C-alpha cells in the first residue's frame, strides 16, 4: 500500500526557512493554494505578499537577491514564465540571482485548463542560461526540494506537487542524480513527476508478460545528464520511451532525442506526452488517459516498440489511487 502524505511542502518549507533567516517567502496572491498560509501566519517577518503582479514580484525578487536574501517565489508554474518572461530573464537569470521559483500545478495536475496548466515550462526554462530546472515526483522529493533548490548558486525553477502526494521513494532528493527504479534489458523508460507512478503501475504487468523494463526517474532536468541516459539506452534491446507531464516538444523527450542524435545512437525513440495540443479541463486521471500519459498508454507504446503483444488491459495494471478532484476549501481545485 502506497503511503499518502498530506501537504509535505508546507512542513518542509517552514522547517527550512525558520532555520535560515535569509530565506524570504514571496506569494503572488495564491498563498493557501501554494501551502504557505501557515508560514505566513506564524512567520510574518519572513513573508511578503506581492499580489497579482508577477512582473513586479520577479523584479523585486531579483533586488532581494542582490541584497543577499534568497527569495522563494510561490505561485502556479504558468505565472512564473508566461506573464513575467522579460523580468525573469533580465532581473533573475542574467545576473544569476539566487531566486527560487517554486512552480505549483505543473502540466495537467490542475483541471483549470490552458490558463493554469504549465505544459511548456520545461522547454522554456531549460533554454534560459544560468537556470537550473528540478521536478518532484513524490512526497520524499517534495520534502527535499526546498533544501536542494537553496543549495544552487543561481536561479532555479521547480515543478512542485501539492496536496496529498504518494511516497514512492525512501531515499532523499539528490541534485544531479537520476533514480534507477528497475534494471531491465528490453526497453528503457524515462519518466519524471507524476508519470513515474504510472510507469510503476505498468511495470508489474509488463514483467508478468515477459517484458523487461529499465526505468529511470529524473528529478534534475537541467543540467541534464546525457551521458548516463546514453549508457542506459545502450543496454536495452528495443529502444527508449519517454513519458512526461508536458508537451513532447522541448521537454524530456526532446532532451533524450538530442542526446541520442548527438551521440549517433540509432535506436528508436517514442515520446509520450502532450502532442502539440493544449489540454482541456478535467480530473488528472481523465486527462492522463485522454492525452496518453498513463500506464496503459505506456504499455501500448512498449508493444509498438518491441513488436510484442502483451495482452495487458487496464484490469491487469496496478491500482489507481483514489484522488479527490475538488477540495472543501477550493471547490474549483485551484
């Protein structure tokens, strides 16, 4: 039974920030939605409410970084790069300020539709010089993301999960290290964030069907460890599948494709993710099924890649966790 952890970010941030007075907590009018309302109430001397003015907030954070503070900006991921892109570049990335951009609701983890779904954030953030990009995939990584982000000498963008989150890993978040979750020899599967749990759901049924899966989980997306990806890709027979909560263009699939092409590796690659489309509103399980980001989509891709029919259907996969789409305090699930 997978342990579910409620609001691990709230506890992790408060514990870390109270031990580091140079850490400041900035909010863009989404304080409770980013789980920092308790910190605001208990530690007002380290909290700044910037209102719905993201451009100003990023410029202000750059100034705080110049003054020696380490601001943690909390808002939904889309509001950290779409609206304030110029301020992100000029006030934070170019001068290498120690600003920590904590982006909640990555990809289709929100039913809020295109205005709230950060589906191209990896592709944008990884192209910005000086920017580090991290992603959380379970409660353990959420608990470690604050300290990991604050260890970086420069700006960092984090895709952060919130609410009730499964604990998949028992070892802490380590910068630059990818997790090897299984060491199969037929197909390499590369996942990050919420797609890792889907791959784990599929692996038991695939193993029973005689498909040997090598599974890598990424939490450091930039800098990207191309050499390690290539080493794993070379050890499997059929090829590589990437599964991501993001557009396939510019995201993890593109990073793996670039690494393979530059090395002259002639193995097949299938990229699963959003295919040149915006996502509409809906629950996470529905959206993952509709856009082909779930365990069954991974099984079908492995069948195409290997040429082997597994006979696996939804009933053969690991159980789907029951998820509440709406909460008592946020009826719109935002």
